[in-house]
């Protein structure tokens, strides 16, 4: 079973907010975030997926999720890459 680490970007407010999460079904998880049933910190925002990475094991995915949540430089790098691709 695949395990995903994903990063979302808010689209409903002027300041870009990001969120990093883990799921085995990132598409369903994004729907939950956008319906207000996801993580508490994502409520009240609309989100788009800007990054995902697949892992074969849950432990490796959770380790990467933790690292990405703590590494602001990496998160900013992903956000900048997304913005450059969009331009």
C-alpha cells in the first residue's frame, strides 16, 4: 500500500499558508481539508495540492513528514518551485 506525504497551499486568504500531512489517500484527504473536516489548523481555508511524495513504508513516510514540517527552508523551496511552475 502506498503512503503519501503532501503539502497544501491555501488559496482563500491573501497570505499563503502551507500545511504538510500524511495519508494513504491524499485525494480524499484534500477533500476533507476543504470541507472543514481535516486537521484543526486547516479549517476555514481552501487548499490546493502543491507537492506529494510516495513511500512504500509508513515509517519512512512519517519520518519524512516530520522532517518537512520542521524544515521551513524546504517548505519555502517547494512553494517557490510551485509558484515558478505556475508562472
